[in-house]
C-alpha cells in the first residue's frame, strides 16, 4: 500500500500481562483508522436517473456522480451509536462524554467496497476549493442531512459535497438495485472509520482516480447532524490524529458536528460544534462543554429543536423517500405522540436553524483558510439543576438568539422526555399580545431587522439571509 498516503503502522498497546497474553487472544488496542485506498472506480453511468438516494442537482448547475471506493479497514469494538449495529445497545451518556480514545482492534484490514455520492459544480471554475464530507444517515438507507439542509448555500458558493455510504446501509442499497450495486460489501459497522479516512485521502490525493480530479481541493471538512454528527465527533476523537497524508498533513482540515452532545477533544485543526435546545444537555451534554481555544468553538441555539424545519424548496430535487429501508437497530420515533404533549394551539417547531448553519459553515471556511477567527462560543443559560433558564415568554435565555426568541411573537420549546426531547413546538402569541408588545407590525419588523443586522455584524447570520429572516418574521406574526 504505497502511493501518496503514509500508511501508519498500528501501535498495539499491550496489557501488563505482556506480549504472550496478546498472542493468546487478549484484546489489542488500535488508534489508526486509515490506510491507503485500493481504488476508486470510474463514475457509475446515468447517476442522475438510475442512482439510488441521489438528488437531482441539475438546476443548481451541479452534477451528481456515484463511485465505488474499495479498500481495507479495521474492525473495532464499537464506541458510539455511529458504529454500533444496534443504537439501543449503547450507553450514550457514557459514550458521548468519554475521555479515553483508544480503540479495541478486533480484526485488521478487512476488505470493503462502499459508495460515494458526489455533488460538484459542472463548471470547475465555479469550485470554491471547499469539500464537505458526511456519513450518509442510516435513516431511509442513506440520507445526506447536511446537503438536505444547506444545498442552496453550498451551491451558491461552489462547494462540493461527498456522502459516504454507511456499512449498515449497504445491504439495503444492494437490494434496491442488485445489478448496479453488486460490488458493495462491508463486514462490520466499524469499517466506517476506514471508509471515511480513505475517501478523504482519495479526495486530497487529487490523482486521476480522485472523485474530484481536476477540482483544486483546498479544504476538506467533515460534518454531520444528529447521528452523522456523532459520527463526525467520533472520528475526530478516535481517528483524526492518525489520519494523515504522506507529507504529515491531516486528511481533514476541520470538523463541524451538529445536533449531538458529544465531547470533542482538542485537535490540531478547527472544531466547531452546534447544538439545538434539544441537544445541548442531552446525554450529559452540559458536562461535555469546554472553553474556547484557538481551534474550538461551540454554539447552542436557543429555541431551536433537534428535528428542524427544512429550508424552503430550492432548485435541487430530493430523491424519492422510502426507496431503501432503514436498517435494523435504528430508533423509531412518533412525532405525533410528542406533539400531543406540547401546549394547546402550538405547531411543530419552525425555528430557521438552516440560516445559522449557513453562517457557521461560512465562518468555518474562513477559519480553515486562516482568514478570520470565528465569533466566540455562546451557551444556553441554565439553572442550578441544569434546566433551561426561561424568560418571561417561556423562551430559553443565553446562546445564539435569533429574532424568534429575541423579538418573540411565540414561545419556542422542546420536549423533555426521552425521544420527545428531539421534537419542539412553536406556540404563537395571539394578535392582542403581539400588539401589546410591539404596537403595529411595522414596529415589530423594524425590531426584527435591527436584531438581524446585529447578527450579521457579529457573523452569526449571512448578510444575504437578512431579508429571508425578516420575511419569515412577517409571515409568522399575528397582528
């Protein structure tokens, strides 16, 4: 396995019993996930029409391609929901706050072939140099959550997106189209880490078989939301330090895990975390905060729920739902049963989280390039018992404060019990209360605009999105 990647030799941490115990089958521990990919296929034919779970991106002046990535990846003892065959088998409170980042190696260099889905500008001159890579979410057999929320932002800037098929979803994809996806194979969910490292290496190597050959890649950012956010944080904690190119540089230039409470250790590249009000203290998240440093930021969004409202329909078209089944071992939730517990007259949480996410990515791009340090972290306020401090309107205090909670015409809250904490509500004020607070609608919208302008100045909202924020406020307010 020569080539442009330095293949790290695994350093086995032997127990006190010595080498003899290891040779008799005692657990071995390993921290390196990456090895040189054996190969990346040519693009599969007719991806736009035949590919499974692929977006139609033609109207964005983008193209969609699928590739097979073949290599070898270690099999480990699972350490998080993201590499366990059954999410319910994990103690997430323990996993997300873990401070020991060694790995128990079960089997070394097991063959795999996974799928990459790549969205990139048709015109290479439009390419920004930024590549976003994400584990495809097992829900629905492989959904691209970051692309779903932010494809208009990515396309406007000319960014490329790469989705890596999770090992657990490979059987479902093959069943959906046995002929097209016959080469896919994986032995274990923990091979995900080798897949991610090798996909990143193939992108960074820029050889003729790279999925982005001819596109001058400058920065490779790993991201994810919810389950895929856990995958991002898990890779950062356990495998980043060994995921290196031959020249010693990191394969990944930054990590942006969203909507998960997992602690992320100090690294030599930027890390930016985002948590909604649902997530900031989920599974012990208060204990998983840490102070800012020159490579770390953490933002908590007051009023936003984990299950976020999608952005308005854009030019890209999502793939048909339910074409690939969700693999066994993934949780199932009932939004309707949770909504029934929320205040009368409320509706599902409509906080426009995607606007803040776009600002986060913009700040991360600037940070990775060394152009500008991002705004300081902002945390939701809590009481002594860890509960959220609420203002007179029932909205959370502290954290990132968009007009939804800073200039409220509704109460924004989230569930408090188990799975229902993922869902949230918006309880609108009636017209009489809105008029009592702000007088006329024009006065209210003026306050919204002023709040938005401050957010833009603080780089917590993109300037181009200010008008969207005001339009959302105008539509929601009851005057």
